[in-house]
C-alpha cells in the first residue's frame, strides 16, 4: 500500500475512556494489553502524524443510550458491555454528564478529535460499522484506503476491517495501536486478532512503520 492525502484516511474506533483509561469500565480486562502495546501513546502518535501530514481523520465511536439496553439478546461481550454500563449516555441528544465519562474521548486526544476537522461518525452499535455512516463519510471524500487503529482488536477493529474490505476499501491495520481483552476463560483477544489481521488485512503495520508511510 502507498498512502497519499487525497485517497487515504486514518480511521479510529472507540478512542474512549472506557477502553483506554485506567478508570474505564473495561480496564480490568484490557489494561494489560493496552500497556504492553503502548496503545494510548501509539494512537496519539498516529494522530499527530496524520494531522501534521494533512490526512483526514475519521472516528467510529461507540455509544449506548437507554433504549439500547432493551435488546432481548446478544453475544457474550455485547451483554457484558450493557451490564457494566460501557459507553453509556443518557440519550442521543443529551450530553449531560458526558465530559470525562467512559463514553468521552481520552483527554489527551481531544485537541486532535475536537479540532473542527476530524469527522466523528454516528455510533456503531455492536462491533462493525454497518450501522453507522463511516462508509458514507469516507466515500463522500474520495477515500479508498484506510489506516485502521483503535479499540478493541478482536472486536471493533476486526469487524471494521472485514466490513471495509467488503465495501471495497484497501485497509492497513496498525497492530500496536490497538489492544484487546485477556480473559481466563474466553482467551487472549489480542492474539486471536493478530492471526486474523495477518490473514485478512492489506498490510499489518507497526506504528513506527505507519508514521514513516504517512
């Protein structure tokens, strides 16, 4: 893959406190992986590089509103997210209590994500972008290549990777700018994701290599 500012964009999934802050709802599950990969720092480095080089940045966020908690079925981690109040907001038009909450951006990312240029898409609801406007926003700007990073590796990143590929995008994954849950019964989500990244993605990069290419 060759990156250029007219056809390539950085896409971040869920750069939010509930995944990336020690006070977040999932830190007990993902914290070790986040720290081992230096995920927080690597995402920031990608943002710095993309903004400095003139690449567009898109965010596919994750929010849950009260009506989302009325779903009658779901997968294991999907149920867990609802149970622990992950990404909760009081309503789609209500920002009461949002600042600094688990649904908010990590504070150090705000200068980049709230610069008036970053495209913040509507929320995805389970793992992939099928329910939000990410693909529309990318296509409206002529983007055909995606540099993908964020949380979490075997869930939202892998689901975004698969759907974007099916939609005709060329996708590179930044393997150390993500992380995943490590669970004694469910297994190591990060290790599982790396296998599939290598099988599926157009290319799998380190943050260092991605910055060089940008």
